[in-house]
C-alpha cells in the first residue's frame, strides 16, 4: 500500500526501531511471567520491568515505586478518578475539571456523577484557556479532586500546571493530570502532582501499555483498585504484566529523556513552516494561542468548505484528523472547538496536523501544496 504522508502523531506514533528491537526478546527468549518468583525466566522478566519503571520515573522525576503499569492511559484515568471516588464512598464528593478534557476523562467523570459525585466543568476562552481565579473559586469543602490535562490533544494548549498545582496545594485537594500528549514532547515533572496518566504509544512506544503515577509519602488517600485478582502492581492493578510493552515504554522514556530538547526544537521549526504556509491561504484560522502550546501540533479551520469533504480529500495524500482519534467516528464538531466558541460548520472544517520526529521539510512542503490544491478544488 502506498501510504500518505503521516501527520497524525497525536493519534499514535510508530514504534521506534530501537524500541521494537528491545522488545522482541521478551516475546520469545525472555518470555517469562514477571510474577514468577521461583526461576530465572521470571527473574529476567521482573528485572526488566523494574528497569523500565526506573527509566520512566527518571523521565518525570518521580520514584519508581510511584508508577503503576496499566493497559494504557484510559485505564489509568479510570483508576485515578473512579479509584478516588471509591475511596471516598459515602461522603459528599465534588470534582473540578474542564469542558475541553479528553473524552476518557469526561466520560469517567460522567460515570461517577451518575453515582452521586458533583462535577464542575470549567469553561474556556476562545484560545482554550481556563480562568485560574474561577478554578480557585470553584473549590468547595467537599472538593476531592482537580482534574486537568497537561496539554490538549486537539489544539496543543498547555495548561499552567505549576499554578494549578499550587492552587490544589493551598486547598488540600488532589490534583490529577492527563499528561498523555505532553510526556515525551515537553519536559514533565511530577512535582506538585498527585496522580498522572500516560501512554506509551503517544511517544514512539507500543500500544496497549501505559502508567499511572501515584504520589507516595502524602496524606492524600490512594485510589482503590478497579481490577483485582492477584495483587499485582502493589495491589493497584492485578493481572499479568505486559512485559514486552513495558520494556518498550521504558525505552521510549529513556529516549525522550535524552533527546526531548532536540526533537522539540526540530519539530517546532517544521510546525511553524507548516502553519505559515497554510495560514497564508485565504479563509484559514488558527484555533489556538500562538503561545503556551505543544511544539508539534497545529489546529486550523478552513472557511467555505464542507468538513467531511475537506478531511476526505486531504487524507488521500496526508493522514490527518479532525480532532481526537477516539471521537473521529462521529461527524459532530469537536467538543473542544465547540467549547472555544467556534461555529459548528467551521469546527467541522478544522484539521489537526500533528508532526513527529520522522517528519521532513519535504513532507511539510508537499502538505502545503496538497492543502492549497484541495481548497481550490472544493471552493471552486
């Protein structure tokens, strides 16, 4: 198959060859169960898992024991939110989040709301930012958690995490962040965070593995497990560990730690080139602030075209999306762009371009040419 140019790295990234190479022996030669404590096959697997845990901890400046491996970020998000709700069962509970969170967070909050939790969703301004004064004013005596993503998956907006953490600290409230799109792209530090979700496949690791950071040595309670049956991962998440996947996650973390600045600078230059070329075209609008956003993402609206036609025609040559991959099965406008006040037809005619470390200058030039030609054809 002749694949198009790939500019949908926020949906998933290709597994880096060096990461795949590191994983392969754990499917065959070192195939042991990490919970098998009585023989070398198990020892080898367990040692490799703990080494990966250390690498991931090093990336986010945490302790290895604070990381729980999961099947991905969605499970980690569910464990953080539902596990906290379960701990406080029987009490009045209030959770604060934002209208532009990923559906994995919003749907999980909706689930606990049906069980009695009160959920407040903060609005955003036209660039997707929240009002920190409104956040602080929303805290009540029953507030258990502030739940805000590190960086938005559709627009690339980066929330002021340090300031949010300080607000949570002042009011003695748990701060949980979905850091899926930030980790591996920009420096991420666990300082001031109590719970943090991440996923390997967003930064060149394999699908099907993620982690939840759970701060230790703190007065806040830890989430109750959602999956039981053996007490794996310190009792937080039972089940046989995905050893090859965890090896890949650890390797991805090690590579990100060593190269994050280089990758970020390289990709940001290409992103600027792409934006400049597309925004020079008539009837194009950037759906974000020029500041405080991820270096590899741009979200642009196109006036005068039907969204489905636009997406179909561009995807013939360049793989892109209209928003979150988890929500792309519906023709509805992005809930993120809707919350930013973007009119529905224009929101549907919006494209998210997300670059990766393999993206080239030539691909950016070709993408601009494709967008120009598609717009001309659809508007004629």
